[in-house]
């Protein structure tokens, strides 16, 4: 596999992880006569959601920084003719990094707002 395909596959996997993960925060269920079955376990769900979000943010940021370092090293060591090719590779990287940071921070903001509201 070429390096370009590997980068695309990693990008698609990260995007799939971000788009495929859903967070559900359930609380205050009207249990009626079923008071014995609900034990208020929403805090453990919030903790798990926060943990998953934190892991996705750390892993995504780490991958983005590592890819930036690799591209920068390739750019600095490349011949003048190859620098144009490397510059063209920066456009998808920048788009992917912006989407990654925006998506993870947007999910974090929405989760925080939902916790405050509910």
C-alpha cells in the first residue's frame, strides 16, 4: 500500500469513529409503579461518555500532531520539485485536522450543555 492510501484509510477510520459514536444521557425516568428497577445509573453513563470522548480527543490530536511532524520533516528534506507535491498533501490534512478538532470539541460542548440542562 502506498503512504497516500494508508493516510486516507486512517483518516476515514478516525472520521468513522467520530461519526459512529453516539452519546445517550438518560435520567429522570418516570418509572410509575416500577420503582425497584431504576437505580439512577446515569452517572456511570456520563463517566463512560466522558472517558470515551477524552480518549477520542487525545488519540485524534496525537495522530494529527504526528502526521504534521511527518509532513514537516518530508517538506524540509524534500527537493524543490517535490515540495509542491507535499504542499498539495497539506490541503486534505488541514481539512481533516480542522474537522477532527471541531467535531471533538463540538461533541464536548454539546455534552457539557446537555449535562447542565438535564
